[in-house]
């Protein structure tokens, strides 16, 4: 398996003026290969969001390097795109325009961008809602737009920061299942996924590997391969029964 992302001895300390310095991440080593769906777990405040932002190049580490395809990144990481917990959509733009935003720096004609965005909108189950504004959509649909905006870039690595935590239980479950199906059927244009989550169950259901961060010191305390062959089927069955009752 080829390595897409290499995180070497990454540390992060936030230096707020007048406040105590806080070391959020300490000497994190992590290597992500093609084909992996990795869940990052850890207590609140352990630095999970910070780590994702450093991987994306949105936050600079205090020391250490993040390499994409063997090259240390400077600034934004060209190999990733991100899905945010709170969707981060532009309320004054339609679904289509929000998704097209993911293509703003691509060397494509307007028509090509539109076609690509429409394909992705269809893939994520929002066919017919191209002209809708975020306020007209449910939380689950808004997060589908967030996912579409990230996927339209066809990133090698999709980063997701607690993507389901703002959704109600059933909506979250629906979106998890749809995303997992797309991933397992190799329908989404991405080679690997890194998902930050609070939920051990969510990690076990979706990912093939779980990386656990601790607090004080903020290091990797476990890196586990998840192999529970019948788990997904059992869970799908249980979910279908639950939905039938509602
Ligand atoms: P997690 O996502 O695991 O909950 P975060 O990465 O959001 O953790 O935050 C880790 C710690 O770093 C927390 O104590 C938080 O208060 C602190 N922190 C996060 N962002 C900043 C920032 N921009 N400035 C100062 N401290 C921050
Ligand atoms: Mg967080």
C-alpha cells in the first residue's frame, strides 16, 4: 500500500498572550496509506481538531512535518479537503453554488465545473435540490452539501471533523450508512478517509483503523486495526428494524 500522508514528530503548542501555554499535541507520528479509513478518537480537548487542521495546512505545527506524497507541505495541503462539524456552508449561496465553490481554483471552464458539481450532488443524494438555499434544508442535507463540496475536489484524502455530531440520531445514521456504502463500493473519488469522532461505535462501524489520542500528554496511545467482519451487516439489520418501527 502506498503512503499518502506522513506525520512525523508533530507537536503543537498554543501560545495565548498572558495565558498559560498549552501543549496540545506532542510528537505525533502517523502514516496514512491508500485505501485506509482511519478514525481518530480521544477525549475532548485532546487535539483531534488541531491535528486535522495541521494535516490540512490550516494551522501550523510548532514542530515536526506533514508530508503528502513524500513532500513536506508548506501552507495548504493540496491532497486533502475537509468536512466540518458545523457544515460551514455559505447561506447566501445555493446548493449548486456551495458545491461549485470546491472547484474555484481548478483549471476548468464554468460548464465543466457545473457538470462536475451536478454529478457530485446526484451522488450524495441531493438531486433536485441544486437551487435550494442551506436554510431550506435539514441538517442531514446540509452536511451532504458539505460532503459534496469536499468531494467535488476529488481529494486523495477526505478529512472529516465529527461530521455527524450536529445531526439527530437517525439522520446521522442514514448519512453514515450512505457514506460508508459509497466508500466500500469505491464510488467516492477519494483514496483514503480520516475521520475524527467521539464515538467508539461509529469508529468501529465505519473505519478499518482507530488511532487514539490521550490528553496530557497529547500523544498516540493506541493504533488499532479494526477487523469485525459481521459488524456492519448486523448493524444495518438492526437499523432497518428500528426505522420500520418509527
Ligand atoms: P479536540 O478537537 O480534541 O476537542 P482541539 O484541537 O479543538 O481538541 O483543542 C485542543 C486544545 O487546544 C483545547 O484545550 C483547546 O482549548 C485548545 N485550542 C484549540 N484551538 C486553539 C486556539 N486557536 N488557540 C488557543 N488554544 C486553542
Ligand atoms: Mg474537535
